[in-house]
C-alpha cells in the first residue's frame, strides 16, 4: 500500500514537473519570438529613417574629429554689432554658469535612449501592437539632432567670431541653442500629431488646444531659457542665439516633414502684393 502511494506521489510530481517544463519552454519560445520581432521592428524603423540624401551629413558627422579646425585657412570674420556688445555687457555676467549651459546633449540623449529603451521593452514583453513606424519616429528625432550638430559645427569652423568672454572664436552660432530648438521643435511636431489622434483629445477641441499650448510652452520655454543662459554666461551674442534657434527649428521641421508627412505640410510660403515673401512654420491646433 505504501508502495502504491509512493508511485502515485512520484507520478504526480513528475506530471507537475513536466507541465511546468512545457510551460517554461513555451514561455522561452514566446519571448524569443517577441525579441526577434522587436529586433526586426527596430531594424526596419532605423532603415526607413535614412536615405541617400543623408550620406554627406552622415560622412561629415562620422569624420568630424578627423579635421582640426585650426588647420582651416582664412575664415569668415563676423564680429558682433554695437547693440549686441551693449546687450552682452548688460545681460552677461562674468564667471556665470546656469543650468542651460550644461552639456547640450544630456537632455536630448536621455529622451532618445529613454524612448528607445521603453519602446523596445514594451514591444518585447507586452501585447501592445507596435510597428516599425514607432521606432522610425525615434530615429528621426536622433537624425534631426545629428543634422543640427553637424551643420552647426561646419559653420563654427568656417566663421570666426570671438565669444563675449574671449575663450575662443567659435561663437557663431550657438550649438546649445540650435540643439535645444531642434529637440523642442521635433517633439512639438510629434505631440501636435499625437493630440490630433489621441482618443481623449481627438474630438475635444478645447482640451486638445490646451494640451498643445501647454506642451508648446514647456518645450519652447526650455529652449528659450537655454538661449538666454548662453548670453547670460557670456558664451554667445544675441545673433548667435537667434540664428541657432532658427537653424535648429528649420532642420527639425524639414526632417519631420520630409520623412513623415511629405515636405511642406507644416510649411506655408506666401507673398504679399507680389513683393514681400513670408515663410510660416505652423502647428495646426
């Protein structure tokens, strides 16, 4: 009798172990399949975010450390105006260091790698339907930053303008400001599209507009503060900041439009009386 009970106990334990092993094996196969799907989505998203037009900028970005700016011949000398000198003396402070002057890549990199990691984990371990388009949007954000950085560095290497604090002659134009506005513009465009399609705000115009105004204020408020901080810390003149803001914003507009919506969806070109020309960069509320 004891032998029969022992056999039954062993059989029950064996069945439990077998079913547990089968379930664990299926779980591993499922996770492996999800991981492969996530890798495929990530790869497809990256590939779809680049094209042959990116080759010159990509080559310049990769080889940026191969050229010594000091070996470049005659540079374009671009001194500040009298007003800019006066404004710099009025706003700027010696030995000042504000939060806006921290490494310009910290916040954009946190956003990029944070979003990419969250999306990949969500794609791998959840049942949410995530496509390569979601990865593409993240890589386009990084692409706008690479374009902004590369173009900014090219101009800095070709134009000679001493900083207000006299530390070097790479004042024009502000890399901190161009990066901040490139990030803010791209994110603003993404959020603009998100609020247009989000179930909570799609059919609620007042709420949708409120969210858009709030996100716009936060993003461009930060970007504007970065620009102001560069003047206060005596690293740039006013025109350095204004041109940097325009450059970063335009680069992100064109990259977002050309890859996501088709060039011109957010750009409006108008004339007035056939003489004056206007470029309107708009967000549809």
